[in-house]
């Protein structure tokens, strides 16, 4: 299966029950129907897991495990939530468990640019200019942002990834993580403040 990142629209923009017929067919044992769901949700789940792990090999392995678990558990999916909320929950929980077991932070290589920054119009415009000083400064900023993200706790990095990078609304994040919208907002506020503090340390 393909596990390459892309700029696919956030699942929250889709109708909540548009997967219903595909899921029903897949639950009946149709592997081609499940493959449709894999193709549909791979881009966003890849982005989610990658920004939480900062490692492409780990992301590919976890993504395979997420879809394998979803397939095994599909008959137990009772459609109390949309399919994407259900599979996002699986992806988040498996990634958090992986991070806890890993027990250490992976540093990104200088060439492994963060996808959100890489696609930012200002970043693209700036790096299109042949100014080595400007490019060096942007490269340094990118490294600092990556390092700061990895200093956040798993829970705080998760909400930043889902909201600031994936573009999911507070309510959707709450449903996926099984927490209140107020808790989501609180974690985001704390995480943003921590990121600001971390970046301030670099300026000193």
C-alpha cells in the first residue's frame, strides 16, 4: 500500500457517513472495499503519525499496523462514530503507545523538513531566492521548530499535530482522543506557550 504524505483534504471536511456503504461491504469480507478506505485515509494518517514520531520508517511501520488492527477490529466497529474518527483514534493510541515504549526523542535530520513548514507559502517563497544567508537562517529555524516539537509531551504534541498541522477542529480532536473540547483547548494553550518558551531559549 502507498504510504506517502500528501496534501489531501482533512477528513473533517467530508460527510460523516459517506464511508458507511464501503465499511459495510468491507465488514462482509470484501478486501477491495477495505483497500478503498486504506487509499482514502493513508495521506492524513501518514501526516498524523509522522509529525508525532518524526521518523519515516517508524511512520510506515505504524501505519501498516494501524490498518492491520482496523481490519481485524472492523466487525466490532459499531458505527457510533464515523469511520475516520474511529481509525484516527486507533492511530493516535497506537502511536502514543509506541512513543512511550520508545522512551526517547528522535532528532530530525537537517534534510528531513517538516511537512507543514515545507508547504508553507512564505517558506517556499523565501527558499526560492538564491540567498545563502536567508536559506541558512530558515534551515536553522526549521531545526529549532522540530526540536521544540519533540520536547513537548506526547499528549501535547498530539493536539498540536492534529490542530495546527492537520487542521482538525477542537470538537473533532476531542471525539478522536476521548476528551472534552475544553481539555483540547487547554492542552493547545499550554503546548503553544511551551513552544514559545522553547523558541525563546534559542534566542538567548
